C-alpha cells in the first residue's frame, strides 16, 4: 500500500496529467475511447467555454483521486451565466473510503467560485447521488426523462424556461468534434438534431438545438430514437414517447444542481429546465 502523504492540487491539462487521468479512469471504469488521452484533451482543454476546473489527490507519483468539472454556458432566468458540469470522478482502490471525493469536490467548487462560475450541474448515478445531496449540498432537481420517440420534433414549442444550455455554432462544432463518438447531424425544420449511438443495439440518442451545424443532412437516420433529458419545449406525448423500463436505463439519471454565486437561483424547477445528452455527455 502506498504510504506517501497525500497532496491536493488543482487539476491540470498538460500531457502528463492527461495520461495519469486516463490511466486512473480506465482502471476504475474500464478502458474505453472516452477515457483516452485524446478524448480527455478534447473535453478538458479544447472546450470553448474554458478548461476544466478540478482537483487531484497525489500520493507521491500515484494519482489517488481525480475530480473535474467542465465549464459550460447557460441561460438562467433570462441571463447568461457561467456554469460547471460535474463530470469525471475516480478514486484509486488503495485510497477509497478516505473521503477524498468530498475533499476534492469542495476544493473544486471553491476554485470555481473564485473563477466566476455561477453554478454546478450534473447527472448523478445511484451510487454518487447520496454524496452530492447529503455532503455537498446539491438539489435533486428530478429524474430525467428516458424513452423512445416515435416522431422527432421540427421546432420548439413556446415554454417558459428557467434553465437551458447555450449552444452557438462554435460550441456545437466543438461538441461534434468529440474523438470518442460519432454523430449524425440532421436539420429538421427549425431544429438541428444530433444523433449518437447508444448502449442499446439499433437505438440512437437524439438531442435538439436551434443552432445551425455545418454539414447537417436533410433526412433522419434509420433506427429508434432515444431521448434523455428534460425539455418543456418538446411535447413528448404528442411525439409518441414511450418511457424506457428501468432495466434499460443507463442509470437513474438524477439531475443535480448547486448554486455558486448570488446570480444563480437557489434551486431549479424541473418543469422549466431544458437539458439533453448534449449537455451532460453520456455519449
């Protein structure tokens, strides 16, 4: 067992750090394209909203724990705010049970506040939700909708929104450049639909934005369409929405939220929140 004293430091984006993060995340969750150094560089460094804000625990040369949040832009109660998406967290097996995630998260949020970020948002699984709610003061906004759509929307319906991600052409181009995923982009009426393969054979997940995307096609892809998220502008019932049974959901998909500044609301209303897989990155 490593007995070196732990040192807590801000997360970095240099090649050596990205390699260490890739190794830890792959060891804890299994190797895959999304944890390659190239994919982490895209997510951690290339994001037009800014580099990641996070914290690491080091025991000598060993990365004991890692937690990052990724900057994002959002429109919240009619104003443009800077937020953080809670994303990758992992603890080396030799250092579990020492409360490192909580320590790293608190340092990350303090750093985020100092950098002018207004809130943290994320989608938590069954294992991590209690820690976010009980120890870190997050609100459980609600469980995301997850189901198949018989038809896809061509426009957003009028709706009062408290929260929505901000997707301009630059942000969308960066999202579509993810080296760990392949997307199909389709222009449908007034919306751009972005499709990604899912863990379910023959099923593609779809997210919808008003921004134009370069190279968008004109026809929808074949296969079933999965919607993950919340959006009062999308009339799911009229589109033939069929909820997924729990055994097919990738996780409970609990939307969580915590304000960091006085500019952000104390809580979010799930009935006035618009978020899709494009915002929280499962694919």
